[in-house]
C-alpha cells in the first residue's frame, strides 16, 4: 500500500479519492477548526494536524515521508472569480509553503505530487503564475511541465450534474522516475440524472425556505415555476441566475456567506435552498459522509466547507491513475533509495 499526506485538507475531498484508490493517509494539515472537526468525524483513524501550514515543519511535527503529497492550495487569489492578486496575496503565497515542506524532507521527498487549484491559474498574469509554480517544482527535483497540468471537470469526466472544472498538477520525482507521463485526455462520461441528488418529495424545515417577503422571491418564482421539477436557480448579489435544466450551478465557498449563492428549487412548500446533504451529494460525497448537527455548527460554515471541497469523484479518478503508475513503475525505474 502507498502512503500519502494532505496539505490544505479541508473536509477531505482529495483524501477520500486517494483512500478509495487504495492510498493510506499518513497525516494531513488544515487550519480551519470546523473543517478539522468534520475531517476527524469522517477519517477517524487519520492523523490530522490542526494549525497554520506556516507553523508546520517536518521535524517539529514529526511528519512521515510519503509516496504522494497532495494539496489543494487556496485558490481565491488565482481564480477568475477572486481578486487575481496571485502571489501578491497572502493566500497565494501559501503555495511556497508546499515547496518549503518538500525541501524539508531532504532525501526523503515525496515521490509524486498532486496539486489542485482553479483553472485560471493556467492563464493568469499572462501565464506567469503557472511558470513560477512549474519552475519551483522543477527546482525541487520534479518532472513537471504544462503537459502535466490537467483540467478535470466533475460533470464531463465524472458524470455529476454540476459543471466544476479544476486544475490538477501532477509531478513525478526525478529521483524515482525517468519522466512524467501524466498528460491524459479524460473520457467524457454520461451525466447522471439530477433527480438522484435532490429530495424533492421531502418537505424540509423552515430554515431552508426563502422568506415570503424576500425581494428576489418573485424573480425566483418566475424563473422556476415555468420549468420542470428539479430545476434549480441561483440568487446572485443583485439578480437571479437561471440554470440549465438537469444541472446544479457550481457550488462555491460563497454559499456560506449568508446563503445567497446556495441554489434554489421550488417544492410543495415554496422556494427552498438545497440542503447541506444535497450539496454534499452534488459534490460527489457519499451519503454516509457525516456532518455535525445544527446545534454544534452553523449551517453557513457547513455550506462554505462543502463549496470549498474537491469532489471525491474527481480526486478518485486521478488517484487511481497515480496508484497504478506507482505500482507499475516505482521499482523498475527507481534511481535513488
Ligand atoms: C480549497 S480548500 C481545500 C480543499 C481540500 N483539499 C479538499 O480536498 O476538499 C483550501 C483549504 O486550505 C485551508 N487553509 C487556508 N489557509 C491555510 C493555512 N494558512 N494553513 C492551513 N490551511 C489553510 C482552508 O481552510 C481550506 O480548507
């Protein structure tokens, strides 16, 4: 069995995909204590270190060397929807912490890396951001180039009824491998029916329904009442955004900020937003995934962490390729011990 470790673990979307592919998670790091709570509830045997990555150190935290280090580093400063300050932003600078930790492993650097971020990272700042990242990884001893920057979409490549394209950078260690063959074109798969993800027949508690006097209520009603059941619509800051039937709009961390971006549907009781469990399912998490009860965590925080997560269906797709690659290539191509 191969080991992996997770930086910026969130609630464990990447970890879940890695574990489904057969990896054992040796340790993980995350500084948001709500995420840590949810992570622990769902990965009870894991060693998650709660704290800022800037305080994490291989020696100080006794971090075990791993076969694969993965990390979905914060994307707000690189995303098209964010401030686009890149490495000028404190959150953008966190990428350098990954490099610092890899270097701290010395001769025991991870054999492979899997990094996740927003697709805009590939083109932002006229390509300077991705050049910086690739150059730093190469200087650390990894085979990686633009060919190994893979765009994977939760809908197109995994069948979820949510368009959610993310960038994955796969790097292989020059100490263990002769090259980096990760330049796949993923197969396009059939989309699953949105009805399997939404509990339309079940009337929910009042919290989920839009106030009768909400100023956007009539616009949402107008949009949804002329569409088939299971249609979704989204309240943006100042307008209602219609959504193609059969799809859920991309779920984002903004869902936690007052609930405005949580998609709405129309059921027998009125206009209601998707529940946290529906959002989890639409992200590809299994129904067995545990969320804290409302008495222990504000719903806004739960929506936010769901919107921030990597879809386990997407991470599983990549994790299986990485697992197979390690199984087939590690021994014969191994150059260093
Ligand atoms: C995009 S989310 C990660 C999603 C996660 N990798 C997954 O698989 O679902 C980024 C995470 O980085 C965490 N984070 C941001 N700044 C951090 C820091 N300085 N130290 C540790 N974690 C941090 C956030 O709390 C957030 O959970």
